[in-house]
C-alpha cells in the first residue's frame, strides 16, 4: 500500500508493559508447569460485583427483554439517572458538580486516552513514574512531553515547575497515584491548581482510586478552590465498584472551563457524540446502584478487604526495613528494590524464587528504575501466602 501512517506511533514502545509481563510469566509457566504463581502485578480486582450492583444489572437486563421497557442506543453522555447519582456523590464529597457536567464512559482509561482529541499541540507535563496511558496517548498525537520527577525525597509527589516563564500546558495528576500509591494533600494540590491558573494550563486529574482514601486527604480536585477553572477530572467504577470487567467510568468537565472562548464541555460532547455510542443501560443501572446507601456499604466491605491485604504487605515490608510508598490510602505498594537491584532484575527474582508476579518500576518511567509495584487486589489467601513466602526475602 502507498497510504501514509501515523508516524507518531514510532515514538511509543512496541509492546505494552503488561504484555511484556504476561509473556515472561507465560514462558516461565511453560518451563515450570508445576509452579503455583501468585499474581500481584496487574491492578485487576478479584472480588465479585457487590450484590446491589448484580441485582440492578439483572433487573435492567430483564427490562431489555420486554417490549415496554426495552431501550436501544443509550445517550452518548450517560443516562440522566447515573449522571445525577455521580453529581450527588461529588456533592457529598464537598464539590459542587452539576449533572450536566458529568459524562459517562466505558472507563477512565478510554477517557484519559481520548481527551487529547479535543486539545491542540500543547506542551504536556507528566509526573514520572506514571501510568503509561498518559504518555502513550500523547506520543501518538505527537505532543511534546516534559516530566516532573517523583522520588524518595518528595515522597513521589512531584511539585509544579518553578520556571517563572512556564507556558500553558496540559498537566496530568493521579491521586492516589498509580503506580506509587502516594496521595496529595490539599496543600500539595493547591500548589498545582495555583500553577495552572497562573500559567493558563489545564489539569487532567485521575481520581480512579479515591475510594481507598481513609485519611483526611482530598478525594477530588474540586475540593480545591479555583479548580473548576482549570481542571477536568476522570474517574471510574473499575476499582471503586469492581467494574473492571463490566466497564463504566466518567469524566467531569466543568461548565466554566474554557479555552480561547470555547467551552471544553462543548468539544468533549461533540467528540463523544461522534466517536462513542454510550454505555449499555444494564451497566449504567448497576453503576447507579453502587452509589446508593446499600451499594456504598457493600463497596466499603470490598475496599476494606483489599486495604487489609495492603496493610499486611506494608507490615511485612516495614519489618524488612524496605522503603515504600502507598499501602495506606491506596491499593498499590511501591517499594525500593533491595540490594540496589533493578526492577526487572527484582521481577525475575520474585518470579523464579518466590512465584510472585509484580510490576517492574521501569515500566512506569525513568524515575521508576529500581522500584517495584505490588497490588492488593488479590485474594486474602494469596496475600497471606505471598507474605509467608517473602518472610525470608
């Protein structure tokens, strides 16, 4: 063929981080078929959907089988009942979000990857280490990326650039952070909001793990004064309600958020109407059920289960004297590899000696070198077995 391709794809890694991990694990398993592996790498939930969500899913599914209650294409931006439930959830967190500012999607990853569609050729500021979709989606669009480094000294919570000549940029922030588990304080987020307002920048705030916060820390960027003039927030039911296999999330685009006299909500609405056909009715009913009093009670039990796994792993690492972040207000633990090992070197040790699969920090950026991510989304039994195996680390 003589057609032209998007040459920006040459800038991204040929394989996705978790594809590389899956290949290494598959090769090891083929050579050691008797090995019983404990998977603490990919952040996928293991508990089933809470009962209120399942009940709503089944009820809505039955409605789809009756002529009078059948529904066809869903609204691209979400049914009003779910948009209203999400907005009410924000109001309970202390953030004044209107129903019309909520856009329902099939997950945070999709929206994070699609937001560059409505943005021009702006410089991008991304923390390092970082969730790969922030980087790859912007490389695919040919954007210029600069990094703010997270490290042991700043607790993996990077500060805004101090350059007085900093230009308007698109800034990605994730709190609680994936992969480091670190959470910004109100003061920390305020510094980023002030920087964005001063430079005319846009913050894309990923709050997919906010339900794991138990300390007095911000659950949403909209707790910070001025944030509705400079921030879009992306979140998800995946970890919040166990929807990794059901797929539902949302993006908040405040009505007063404008650039060049154009409302971002108008562009995002147009983008979604053009390229997205909405989330199915049964899934949206299940998502709505997760935000009821009964649903939130069931979700809290699941989240507490995962947080207990994280606590047990954190206790072990403290007893070993290893530096780590996360594990308290996050399902992730980000640990410094012992004996100055690299992340992939430690991955091989964990796999071959202990039968445990984690994620090398190098997969999340240059600043991840020598670090390793573990997740608390496994079963309690697997977590306890992993701790037993790691006692002689």
